[in-house]
């Protein structure tokens, strides 16, 4: 047997188990938790959606995150070649490498709109820092956000700033920098979110917010809610974006996959729920619309910063940390393409990083324009930004997840997966989930969605 997986020379490795946990948590926790989760929960009616989401995380997301990191760690290459190596080991077609390709390309597509929203967050560091929210009314703050996203030049500049910083870190090598950024920023972000929850408790609408999030009313779900919940489980756990597989390929054998992935999943889910608890009471206290869309946190939280004591400082720190959380995710979206180009084409990290960044920048303009000059160019009512988000999260990532479940559950030899998950009980439970529950769950969601649409 091929004990220890397939060796490859010269790969960088995480210095410690902690470094991997931090990088992977940094990838998972980002705009998905604080920006996207609250706004899609609002659009999909609250509690029932949250419940669906939690099921998707537990039964589909966690087993697949184990599978994805496992493929990377055992395949020891960038995603396409890691898949190819494991296909070879299992004696099946090398075309399974397609799954790795999809990961690299998905990371690329996701980053093109992710950086636009990250750019909004960075620009709000300055808006908050200059005290612009102090005492402003809900309408003023809504108008501020409208002015920001309505300005194609400003949002292009802010997005470019994010892309430049991301590329610089990726080119330098993700190991340095990432660890420090995550250890200081993550706990900070969590503390500030808790401060915001504290403020939300003073609004007099806290119970209404809790009720909205945790009292499931299934009649409030819309046709595609189930698909959106599944897609968000993928997005939030950074599944099928190539990043977790790439980070896994830098991971040593001594790490317990089960425990590590569980830690990441729990942290990721906690941050999203806490963000919701901070945001919805503010929504109700100010008569805002929970389904207001992508601007939700950029309109609700500034109201809180404008009213609470020391709000200017809290707001400033919050947007700094949100930007860092976005940055550590953006890095993991860019790393797969760079890792692939350096490994496969022999490019330097500088060349690979610059090429990837140039492509992403051009594509990002489509998302920037979706909020201004192209806002009326829609497909089935969706802007370029919406289409990109919907296709990646709701279709491409779950499909690629289905392929990964089949691959690790049915194609890879049991002895191989056992080597990766040496704890007997963990392996048995994981294998049962990944063979039956995860793929059937994904298929059921797809069939439901197709039924609803057709
Ligand atoms: N998980 C990140 C977030 O919630 O913000 C986004 C993300 C990163 C998705 C990396 C996919 C990925 F591969």
C-alpha cells in the first residue's frame, strides 16, 4: 500500500497544526458569515432557512470538508493534479482531475465578486473612522451606501486595493502573514460582534430578532430557499472553491482531520449566527426590510455605530476586522490558481499571481457595474453579480461537492481513506455520511430546485 499518500518533493508545508487550522478558519470565516448569511436569511424568511442551513452544514458541509482536505493532503498537489494522483491510486480515469479544475476556476470566479464586496468593507473603514455615521438617520445611511455602490470608479478603486493586497500576500507565500492576521483579527472580530449583540439587546427588538432567526416558519421559504441554503453551506465553509484542497496539500499526516474540520465548522457557524443576532434586532428597531439584499449589513450596522457610545471607534475597528476576515478568505480563493500555475507551468509566484490577478480584475468589473451602469442589464431578473453568485454557490459548488463525495466515498479505496482518518469510529461515521447522506442530500436539493423551476 502507499502508506503516507503520494509523495511530492518541494511543497511548502504548514509549520504547525495550528497554522493550518488558522488558515482554514481564516478562509471559512469571511464575508459569507457577516455579509451574506444575514442578507440571504432575510431574503428567505428567517428561521426555517436557518434550520435548513444548519442541516446542510452538518450532513453535507462537514463530511465534504473532510473529503476535500483529505484529497489535498493525500494528493499533495494543486487541485487538478491532486485529483489526478488519487484517481491513479484508485485505478480510475484521470479525468477525475476535472473536479480539481472546477475548484480552481470556481475560486477565480468567486474572487471576482468577493473583492468588490470586500472593497465596500474597506471603504467603510474610512467612512466609519471620519465619524460620518454619528447621529445619521437610517435614510442618510441608506443614501450613503447607495452613493458608494452607485459610483463605478470608487468601487473599482476599492476593489483593486483589495486585489492588490491579496495578490501581494499570495505572491509572497501564504504562510507568513496569514497566521498573524488570523490570530489577532479573528478573536477581535468575535469580540466586536458580541459588542454589537450587546447593543442589539438595548434596541428593545432583540426578542423579535431572535424569533425571526430561530422560530422556523416553513411557509416563509421561497421556491429556491433550499438550494440557496445548500449553496451557502458550500460558500461559507469554502467548499469546492479549491482553497481547502490546496491548503490540505500543505498539511502533514499528524493532524486529525475529523477534529480539525469540526472545529472549523463550529467556529464558522457560530460567527454567522452571532452576526445574525447583532443585525436583525437593528433591522426591526429601525423599520428596515430584512430582505433588503446585499446592502443589509452596510445599512444596519452603521445605524448602530451612529447611536452607540464610542460608536465611531467600534465602527472603525469593526470594518478593519471585517476587511481582514475578507482578506484571509480572498487569499484562499487566489491560492489554488497560483499554486496550479507555479506547479504545472513552472511560473514564478510573481508571474502566476500577476496573471491571475489581471484576469480576476477584468471579470470584477462586471460585478462593480452590476450596482450602477449595468444594473438594468439582467437575466431572469438577475444582474451579472447575482448570476455569478447564483451559478457558483447554488450549482457549480454543490455539483463539484457531489463529485467529491462519490470520489472519496465510492471510488477511493477504503484502506486509503482509513489511512487519512485513522480513528475507527470517525471513519465509519464519515464514510456512512459521505457515501449515502451527503450525495442523496445534494441530489434531493437539486431535484427540489428543478421541480420548483420547471
Ligand atoms: N468562506 C468564505 C466566506 O464565507 O466568506 C468565502 C469562500 C472562500 C468561499 C474560499 C469559497 C472558497 F473557496
